[in-house]
C-alpha cells in the first residue's frame, strides 16, 4: 500500500468529469421534474390572480355604471314626483277656488233670500204696527175725550 500525498485540493481526473456529468444530469432532471412544473404553477397562479383582478375591475365599472344609472333614475323620478305634486297642488287650489266661489254665491243667494224674507216680515210688521197704532190712538183719544169716536 502506498500513500500518495496530494497537496492540491482539487485534482482533475476522470472522477471529476463523471461528477460533472452527474451534476449536469441532476440539473437537467431537477429542472424537468421540479423547477418547470413549479414555474408553470406560479405563472398559472399569476394569470389566475390577474384574471380575478380584471374581473374585479370590470365588476367595479359595472357597479359604478349601475350606481350612476340609479342616481339618474332617482333624479328623474324625483323630478316627476315634484311635477305631479305641483300639478296636484294646482288642481287642489283650483278646486278650492271653485268651492269657495260656489259657497260665496250660495251665501249671496241665502243672504238675498233672507233679506227678502226680512223685508216681507218688516212690511207685515209695519202693517200690523200701523193697524195697532190706529187702534191704540183711537183708544187713547176715546179715553182722553171720555167718549166714543166714530170710525
């Protein structure tokens, strides 16, 4: 047995070439078996996340569009409601005016009838008072003169 001493840390011989070839085969196999599928999974995940981001952006745009449409519809409905309210108020005022005018006209008619009735009663009362005044004056004169007057 012979002891060979080498001072160099690395010696270039056939084992190094075999180790280099083994290392390259190992790199090729690990690249095929592990790194490529891992990279493909990572790229697939990135595409999936990016697709979700795009879907979120599209959904946000649709949401903004729907919100804007809802605001427009709300404004239109409010406008129509205000117009209807104004129209109903106008009709109510017109009907109230007509009712008040009819009531005033009825009051005038009732007042006229009442005035005519009062005038008739006053005329009757005057006739009655005149007749009673004539009787009373005749009575007073008979008592004052102490004799009967011829009528």
